[in-house]
């Protein structure tokens, strides 16, 4: 999922599918250290920032964020972005 978020950052249609997949991955509490919650958090935030006009992508990103932020200790700047 991390690699797909990086690769498809400019392709809204594919990015939405990746965000839906990340939602499923993080929703079920995957505590595997390879999941890289912090990196995923920043990639999802960047995707949402780059595609503000796409409401379906914003919904998919918000759903992913909901589950990702439960696993990440955020600093003040990251909390502001969220």
C-alpha cells in the first residue's frame, strides 16, 4: 500500500482504490511493523491535499486516516495537518 500511495500520487482514480485498500488494511488493526503507519499517514495527507476537488478521494482518505491515526503518535504539526 505504501508503494502504491507513492507511485499513484498523481492519478486520482487509482489513488482512490489504493486509499480504499489502505482503509481495509488499517481498519482491522494490523500491528505488523512493516505496515509503517507514520509513513502511511503522511502519504494519505499528501494525497488528500493534492486532490482537494475529488470528493470520493477525500472520503476514502478520511476513512483511512480515521484508522491510521489510532496507531500513530503525532507531533503538533502533524495534528494540525490532520
